[in-house]
């Protein structure tokens, strides 16, 4: 483990070395079209997502997810954003609304000052990552609409290279597991929530119905490294392609040991929140799961992707239970990742937007500007 700690020290400066959006001719031209002046107006409203099924993890169950939907307006153009707050994030309607009420964007005349605006938001208070993501996402949507380009094109990413998205099967009874797997027929890879004493039953029940590739998310549910390795070998034999956050994030050495001996890649999720965590995760996990609600939005997510790639790590883009707004935002990064878990909007019954679509199991981006959204429901 000393080698790993020496590596962390020697590479810690990498966290600040990734690329940021520069002043390209297209960006400058779009900014000048509006004269570079005009107050940014932030609006926000609480909303509750209704899940199609009760969603059970190793630590909790729920049938709804609170979100806050945001808008940033500039010269009549509106960018859409979102904060999603599953319980483990520690945020709620109340905390997000309180934070956003303190955000004053009227001091900024130009939405293209993205680094300045998002630095201001990030340093307004510690934490509040989902709340900050809601501003970041809306600002990206706004700027993309002004530029009349989707963000994957602004970043230079090839939309044909998007992966298939997994579809999540939560912990449940055998009867409900079979029902959920049949509902997931259009999807080519399934993500299975594990971490309780029913793990083998879950996998064996799924294998009664389908032989599709599986990935598993333990949500820190295993505590012993020897047990985790035994399960990893058993899961490998059952067609599992990677294991996400097997043990508690605090068990750094145990997670590193598992990664060294594991027959499939390991992915850090709860252990990898923001940019500074990417270097810490190197050699502890095979890869990282980037989520906008953990890392404050698209700006930092793209930096995490670049740094993870530079370190030779596998990259996964994930989500919470979200509307198509945040899902479409995360999807702009999909052409550059190994795996996508972008099914959050597929799990709800009251989506507000239409955006990225899953076609034959594949993340499919459109050519609409910004995040590629159409509003389909009032809120």
C-alpha cells in the first residue's frame, strides 16, 4: 500500500490540470451576438418524481425522489437544470431551496463566463452538490442554446460512440424480480442492486429469465474482503462484467486488495464524489462512476472524465432517479465512457422533459442545442 500512497502524492497535482472550455471563435461570436450584456435570472421550483416500482438498495427503500427544477433565463432564452436528492446525498427540498435562494446571478452580465459563474456558486457554501449541479446544468443548457449546438459537439465528442445503458433491477422478491427483468427486455445489460443476504437469490432468479450481461452495485453492502472476493468469483461465473462499490468507502485498503485480486473490474461510486477523489481512487478501484449530482454538474464531470482517462481508469457515467433533464446532461459525456447507467428517467412515471432516448438499448443523442431537451409537462 506504500506504493499506492506514494503515487497519490506524486500525482496530486494532476487534479488541476484538466482542460476547461476556452474562448473558441464560435463561443465569442455567440456572446457578441447578445452584446455580452444582460442579467441572468435564476428560477427554481420543488418537484417530486414518482417511481414505477418501489426502489430498494442495500440500505433503504423508496417510491419517490425529491427534485428541484431550475431555469436560467438570458435575453428570453431559457436553460433547464435539475437537482435530484436521493437520501444518501443528505440534501432535500429544503436544503436545495435554501441554497438556491442565496445564489445571485444578477452580478453576471454574460453566461459565457461559465468558470467565474460556477466558481462563485461552488464557493458560496460547502456541500450542496446537487443544488450546485442544478445551476451548472441550466447554465450549460442555456449556453448551448445560445451557441445553437449540443454540448457533445461543443466538447468534440462523437455521438456514434455512446454505449448501451444498463437498466436497474432493485432488490425485491423473486416474483417482482422476474417481472422487472421482463419489463427490461429492450435493454442489453442489466444493473442489479445487491448487498443483502438475498444476493445469490437475486442473481439466480434473473438467470432463470435471461442470459444478458449483468453488472452489480453493492452500495457498500459487503463488509469483509474475503467474502467480497468469493462473491466476485461466483458473480463472474454468472456473467457479471463489473462490481460497483463492493465495500464501505472507508475500507480503502480492503477495496484496493479486492481490486488487485478481483476477476472483474471494480468501480468506485460512493468513494468518488468530486475531482479531488479521482486520484485517491487510482489503484483502489479499476474505474470510477461519475454522477452530476455528486460532482456539482457537467463542468466538473468532464474534468473527472479527462483525469480518469489520463490515469488509465475505466469510466462509467451514472445517475440518480432524475428527469430527462439531468439524464440528457450526463449523456453529453456518454461518447467518452466505457459504461453508462443512464436509466433514471426510465424508472419514473412523471417526467417533465423529452431528451436523450434509449434506442435498442443504446444511449442515443439528438441534434437539439444545449442538452437536447423538449419540455413535455408543466411543473
